[in-house]
C-alpha cells in the first residue's frame, strides 16, 4: 500500500471524474490520501471529503500565498475545521517569498504572523504541520526553531540538497518527495531522496501539479505516487516493497491516522 501524503483533491481538475481518480489510484496501489487545505474554503472541502471516504484524511491550513485572501481573524474558523478527527494535520502553511518584491516587508510580516498562528494551533490541537517553503528557507527555519519540541512538521515538495534535508531532520522534522525526483534537471532532489534516512521522509504527488515522468506535462494524479516510489526505490537501491513498507510506517506515525 502507498499513501499520497499531499494531494489537492478538492481542486477543480478532479471534480469531473473524482471516482475515476480514486479508482486509478487504487489500481496503482495507492489506498490512502491526505487532502490538503490551502484556505478556509479549501480546508472545509477537504474535511468534507475525508468525512465521506474512509481512505481520505485532511489537513487544514492557510497557504502563505493565500494569506491576503483570508480575513485576519481566520483562527476560530480554522480551529473549528481542524478539530475534526478526520483532519490529521495543520497546513499547508509556511512562507513563500518567490513572487514577492524584495522590499515587500508587509507581505512577509503577514505570512509570518499567519504561520505562527497555525503553528500555535498545531500545538493546541497536538497535530503535525505540513510546511510550504519557497525562497524563504532561513526565515522558515528560524520560526520553526521557536517551536522545537512542541510541533513536528514535514517540508512538503522537498527538492533541496541533502545538507538542507539534514537541517530539517536535525530539528526533528521530515521531508516529502514529489515527482520532481523523476525530472532530469533535479540532482539535488534525487541526491536527497537517495540519502535521507529511512523513517525521515514520505511520498506525495502535490497533485494536480508536478506530474512525474512519464506523465510530465499532464495533470498529476494520486496514482502517480507509484512512479515516484519506483524512482526513489531505484535511487536507494531497494525494492519497491521495502520502500512502500518504510514510507507507510513513517506516514502512519507522523499523521497518527484514526482507525
């Protein structure tokens, strides 16, 4: 069995054929999903998907790029969603400076405030955190260090070097690999996937984005986890069966999926 630990199942790309998406995933050996919220409405939708399907769990959060779209007092509504037992994590949350102007201090401050609010909620609810980081490495780690020993997080869509992965792991957190590991121009992601210790990483699609080879350029689906897993197993020189067992144990321990 494989788990897609980061799937945007509420996105419109999947609405026309949602049963088909799940069926294709099952045929590929993918039998569990964490549907990721990116705002209050999205978090509500993924919570509802998790309520409707025993194979789907949810994460509730405000994506850093969506912070300007949410009302400042989002915490009570997010708490209400995240308290549901089918919601197994807070996120995705974090920092993303990729499209910000260098002098856009106000947006950076707003992202950091929303990030801390969600980390506080994770502490309160005793749930792990799904981290989005882009072009904000030092600031993301600095904030996370404030919560050392109080929250456990996964850096999703990890594509950085083994040295960066070691920083995350040293703080007690995990990384998660996407279809990037199948790309020819991704040596850092491949090196990290080959060397990160077992028990310190998980698998995800980030669908509908980042479809792996041989599906690159198409809409990514949870079924594509198998392509990602096969590539990482090859990089680590282990069997797909072993990789699946290791990553399933890691996902189960991290998310503490309810029965």
